[in-house]
C-alpha cells in the first residue's frame, strides 16, 4: 500500500529544497547584471508630470482620481501638499455627503483606501461622521457581489494598509483561488480569461504569498500570461483580441515586479522583447501613453496605469521554477495523493 502522506511530504521537501537553489542562481545573475542599473527616474518624472497636468484636481474616480494620486505619490514628484490635502478633503466630503454610501461597487472603498494610504492619510475616522473604510472593505458579502474584482481590490487594500482583520483576508484569498480557471487565468466571468484580471489577481496574491497553494496559483497564472504574450512583448485584453494595449501590459509588469520576476525573465521574453519593451513602444513625447498604438493621442487611463507600473517597487528576485508540462503534472500528482 502506497503511503500517500510520505509521498506528499517528499514532494514538498523537494520543492522546498529546489526553490532556494534556483533563487541563489537568480540572485547571482541579478547581482552580476545590469537589470536594475538603468535609471528610470527621468521617465517616471516626465510621466508623473503628464498625469498631474491632466489631473490637476484629483477626484473620487478611476480616472484622474485615485490611480493618479497613487502614481504621483509613488513617483516622488515634488508637488504642493495642497494637492494631496485637497484629495483627502474630497474623500471626507463625499463620505459625509453620501452618509458613507458610495454605491454597490465596493471597489470604490478599496481604491480610496489604497490612495489615502499612499499619501499617509488615515483610512478611519474620516470626515465629520468618522467613517472607517474597512468597515465596508471587510463586508465580505457586499464585496463579492461585484465578482472577483471586489476581493482582488479588497485584499490588496487590506495588505497595503495593514488592516488587522486576518479572517476576512483569508476569505478573500480563498475566493480568488477558487475562481482561477483551469488554464491558470482569471476573469470577471468563469472560464472567460481576462489579461488584466489575471495580472491583478497575481498582484494581490503576491502580497500575501504564504502557502504552496498560493504560490502554485501564481505560477500557473504567470504561465498562462506567458502563453498569450505576443511576439513584440505586448498583451491583449483577452485571447480573442489581436491588438495589444498598454494597460494590460502595465498590469503584467506590476504583477511581475510584485512577485519578483526579473524584467528579462525567460518566460516573458518573446522574440527578444519583454513587457517593458512593449510598454515603451506606447510612450509618446511628453510622457503620456497611448491606449492602442493606432491612437493619435495619449490616454489618461493608460498613462496612469503606466505610471503605476513604472513606480511599482521591484521585489527581491523570484522565479517560476516550473515549465507548463512539469507544473501541470506535479499539481495533478499532489492532488491525487492528498484526496
């Protein structure tokens, strides 16, 4: 009779021993390469100035609002304190005005919390009525009504802001993991892959990668993204589209940085081009970014997302130790012996 528990422990031990070895190799390569040598500070400053010029009065919105505030804050651009103070005041005013009700999309609360945290403002005791954003973000039943977007945003906000409700964070992690498609992708609808949602799920899970299950899910999602990457290094919004867009590329770069993949990771270098090369091809004079290469003018959403990608902190070296065949076979084996 096969001792499945011993088999499982052996596989786990092999994984535990193998990954540090691969990590050592990657760290050695990073230490002796120019991966981080290029100075993007000028590029970041130019894009931050462009975003600021289009979002002179930051609003409570997914355009010229929170993403602009976060990107500009992370860029280190020297802006008057009044810029961020005015955004903070608008948050207080709108919560008081609407008695805390920002509508059915609870991603609003998460997005605002991330923005406030980025500028060092509190996420509780807001306004005259002393609202706490996490009383909404931790409302699991309301958050998941928006689909996987809700838990992705909520988990991200909880980790970045240091919210203490671990139990709800665990529920959001489980919701995200349970909605991964068989090909490794994530989407707003089951079995309909979405590049941005897949990258955002990776980014959220990478903030709390504390189990083999999460690491496996992240690996599988990255392998999916690698499989749909175009030969110029770009990404389309979904496999059915033919033209790449800069926002999808930006989301993949954020996911790569947050997990710790090298900009030149072999899984994401196609025909010599990386997602970083692809994003650069959408950049135009003045620091703005196109949505599509066929566009004539810079797009504000695209520029804000590009700024977030440029300013996302590169985590210490990590890597995908699986190829597709090995990964799928190993996961199936682990599943079979743990049933």
